[in-house]
C-alpha cells in the first residue's frame, strides 16, 4: 500500500546527521589550473572535505588545488575521469565519510 504523502517520512537515522561534515566533494581534474583554485575555495565554504584527483595534469592543477585547501591525489599519467572518480571515492571511504558528491574540475557541473 502506498504511503500517504501527507504523513511524515519514517526516520531512517539520517534526520540528525551532520550532512556537510560527512560529505566529500570529489573533483577529478586534468589541466584545470585556470579554474580549480576558485572552485575548491567555493566548495570549501560549504564542505570541509574536498578531494581533487589530478589525473596526470601537465599544468599547475595540483598545486593550485592544494593552495585552496583540497586534499590532492595524483595519477602520474591520465587514466580517465572514471578512474579519477574511483580514486577520489575510495579516499573518501578511507576517511570514513558517509557520502560524496562529484563536481567537474572546470566548475561546469
């Protein structure tokens, strides 16, 4: 039987969760030095955990992300967006974070 939409949702234990403290922003990047520092600073206004995966950039992407306050993981050579996302999500799990959101390194998504 469908739940009455006017009835309160059942409490799944997440109502009192500190959502920002349990979230990692994972940002895969390849040669995004022009945008990544501003993006990381903006995200850090809302979330303390920002993980940038520098996917083999040949510019200053990693250095600028670090300067802005991100934890930076680096692939020595490009492995692709999917691999960079996997690296970042794995690190978020290792840090014990409950959930993650992903953003593009150029700030478009």
